[in-house]
């Protein structure tokens, strides 16, 4: 439409609706020489310059691969600029994420909503995350009601989003952004996948938003939508401007009777040729140059800084926790299955595990659990690990696009991860506690716990801690992968690793990498804690509980860093001073995170060193045979076997005394003598006849000696995990 008519149209629109928008002069969104490239060097946008005014509806069209989505990403800060500037009302948005977040909203092509929630509840949570906390709940409710009325969705406030039609869902996505009252709304393919009726309805909604005083930029392939637009931007190959101006001049400019034929015309010449042709045409001087010059003059004026964002971290956590609980309650069948998992698995273990198994080995010098007790501990720890990891392995990755959009709108990644940990960790702890309580009901645990007042209570607490550590590990896996299928593929590998490294046989591992990996295995410390409860080792139980808490903290810190990495938009080109400050802040943040992780590893490895690699108090008795050769100071009763005797010849020997369980008890020694059968008889009256058999010699089974490896000696070897921990701390700390 003509520029004069547009100016009058803008001046008379939206009265009484958006006082904050009317408080300032009509802003001008200006792109001045914007250039962007892909990481491989491909040109995405090439010297794009145009300006739009408040109240304009601008359509961005062009063939596939012309840079339409790249332009939308550049406007929202998700695409780094190689050159050029973006200004809004004269304020430079380059590198100013807070200002951009406050004044520009982005609606992607895909739905960014939780379909299980009702529309009104979803908008209430969106307002809590986007509206400053200082405005209060009444203002948030007023904004939600205003947006519902503006988009014609009042009658669907209690309708689940999954039951809305295609056009209604598009408007619901727009509503989630409008509660923040942005000045510029950028939409990517808002009419994609809609029939002509819904397409017309959505474009009518966008026209209404522009009439309300906003600047609306819509990336679209629909040529029918151009008639309701104030300006249309045609992009050619390589992200070059082929035309910018009123839509009713498109046919004359391109020499085509139908606007759809313009797409065919853009393929006949290169993008550079179309760019040069437009800049040489009078339309460029009429529709681009004067507005750009006016915007440059406005940029010289002083503008007040953007309002300080006071959306507090704790408020975001509370909002996300309530939303997650609502999502769980919305699917009652799934929630019932989750709550029944713990009791059902506990009943299964109650049936298959032998009763009264949590007992000590009789006759042992130190309290040692029986092999049956080891089996119970393994099953309980691994079952709790399975519950936690399976509950959380897909939670972050399935909401990956929603989280990215909410982080762009101001959500803290740490608040998001902590909210997930609170809900999923609490659910898993309840599941694991019920599983442990039922599975150990017939095991007769000690009445007095190693630290707590009740042995049964201590077992339940151990199961809950193991489940919490596994849930944190599941969140770390979910933040690491890019799709739910990949998370499910990693889950069995993680659980098998827990199984392989949690058992007593893992105590024979001596490779530094496997030793450290074992110390980072939650199920291994769950087994150790249950054994400590059976053996009455209060210090060992505290040791295992502290390590489980450290593992939980480390996994959550890793998940936060990964979420921040995946959701943080690419930085645009900023001045050198700002870049230096950003690098300094990032270095400080990463150093702090590394120190926290290093401290956790030092705590885990240091506590495990106090037990020592030779300690296998949690190992089954059948496994301890591997330690027989590790007792170099052993002194055993001597059995003298001659080299050549007749089969069945009697050999007199002294009675073999019972081995005394002492820390220096050695392995048996078999000696060969060139003499005939010899009698070793301190008391001749109690001799025993032993018939030599050339094919059998059974060594005595002797409990291994507990050894302690000092941390100082471990730190001096490059094969030790201590060495690499100290190296990382000194290098990056």
C-alpha cells in the first residue's frame, strides 16, 4: 500500500490497547548491511538493508534456501553477524541480548507448547517465566486475559492444547510470546501446514496484531498472504535482497502478471544480479534509502537502557516445578505406572531373594557380610539405579526445542535442571524407598543401623540416595544427546557399566581408568552402604552416602553446562571491549564449574582411598581367592610331599591347626623334598596319616589383608587419578 496511507493507518491503530508501546515514538526496525555466514563459509545473508515502522506487517518470501529463516534467526540473535547492525528505535541490538529479549519475540515453525496442558494454564506458566516478578500475579493474569481476547481464544481457555485445531495452535504459540508484550514479533512459516481457511485466519490475526501497534515480520511461502501486508521482502539466492516495497508493486517490478511467477523469475538469474538490479532501480531509493537514513539519525539520540530483568531464579524454579507436576498429573495412567514401579519390583525381589540373607559371615575376624547378603545389596542398588536413570534419561532432550526458546526468553538453564531434579529426584526417591522396604521385608536387617537408629530405615535411605544419584545421571545423559532415541540407546550401556563395576569382583581392578570409573559408579556405593549397615560400620555408611551426594551434584552441574551450551544462541559481532569482558566472564564461570567438579572428584577418590584398592569387604567369599597371591608375608602350616613315593604310601604328619584370622595370615606353601615320607610331629601321640595323591593339592582359603594406599604415593604416579585431578586443578584453576 502507499506510504502515506500506511502512515495514517499506523497513527490510528491500536488505541487503548498497549500503553507501553504508545509511550515512546514509533520505533523503526533497521537492518543496515547485515551479513552472515555459516561455519563452513557459506553465505547466508549478504548485505541485507531495509527498515520497517511500527504497525507494519512485513512478509519475507523467496525460494527455498534464499535465507528467510536465517534472517529470522539474525533478528532474534540466534545467528552471528559477520557485518552490519540491527537497530530498534535507534538502539543497537548487536550483542545486547537483554534488550533484544525484551523487545523482540520469535515464534518458530514448530509447536513450542506442552500439549497435555490446558491453554489457560500454559499461558499462565508462560507469563510467570516472561513477565518480571515485580509486576505481580494480578498483572500476569490481566495479560493472559488480554492476549486470549486479542487472539479470539477465550472460549478455549480450558481446552487441552492437543485438542485445538491447527490454526488455534498457531495462535496459541503466538499468545505464549505476546504475554511478554514485545514490540516486534518474528514468525517462521506461521501458515505452514494449514488449509486455506486457517491460513486466512492466521494472517488476519497477524494483521490485527500489527493494527494494535506491533511490528510483525512473517516468513512465509504463501503468496495469497501478501495482500494484507504493508511491505514484502523478496530474498534471492545467497540471502540477497531482490525487492523490498509494497506488495502491489511486485508484479510491475518483476514483469510478471502473477506474484507466484516471481519464484520462477528468481531462478533465472543469480542472486548477485538481482541485488545489483534492485539497488539500481528507483524502488530502492524510494522504499529503502530514505527510511535507512531516518533510522540512522534516530540512532544518534540517547535512549534509556532496557528495564532491569528481575525474574528471580527461585521464582523460575517454583514455576517449572508446578508445571512439571501438572504435566505428570495430566497423564494419570502414566503417573500410576510410575508409582507402581517401586512396589512391583520390590515384590519381585521379595519373592526371588532368599529370606534372612542380610547376615554376617560366621567366624570372620571382622564383620563381613555373607555372599547372600551381597546378592541382596546388588539387586537393591541396581534396581534403584534402573528406576532413576530410566525416569530421567529422556526428560531434557524431549523438551529440547521448548527449553531453547524459553532460555532465549530469559529462562535460567540451572533453574530448569534443578526443577527437573526436584520433581524426578523426589519421584525416584519414593520409588526406590518403597522398593527397598518391600524387597528387604523378609531379610531381617539389623535392628540397629550403622548410623541411624534403625537398620531398616538406613536401608531405605540408602535406596533413596542411590535412586537420586541415578536420576541425576539420567538428566546428564538426557542433556548430552540430541534425540530421545539416542538417550534410550545409551541407557543400557550405562546400566551394564553399573552392573560390571558395582560388584565385589570389581575390587580386583587395578587399571587407573577403571578404578576411577568404579569410584564414579553410584550402584557401587549403594552396595557399600548396604554392607556397612549389615556390618555396623557407621563411618563406611557416611562415606558411601557422602559420595552418592557428590555424584548427584556433579551430574547436575554437568547437565546445567550442557543445557547452557545447547541453548545459548550464537553471539553476534560485538566490540572488542565487550568481547573481552564476555571471555573473562565465561572463563570465570568455567573455572568455577571445573573447581566444583574437581573438588567432587577429590572428595570421591580421597574417600575411596581411605578404604584402599585392596579392601573388598563387599566382595563375595568366592571372589577373595584372587587375593591369595597378594599376601607375601604369609606363614602357613607346611605339608611335606616327597617326590617319589608309592601310590597309597602313608605319610605321617602333624595335625593341621585351624588358621587364626589375623591380618598377616599367609598363603599355604607346598615344598618338595628328595627324601622319603617325613613325619613332622610335635606331639607323636596325635599324628594323622595322610595318603599322598599326586594329582590334588588344595590350598587353604585365607581372608585377604586390607591394605591402604596413601594419597601421597597415589598422587606421584601418572597412572593414578589423583595425578590428573591435581593437573587439571593447577592448569585450569
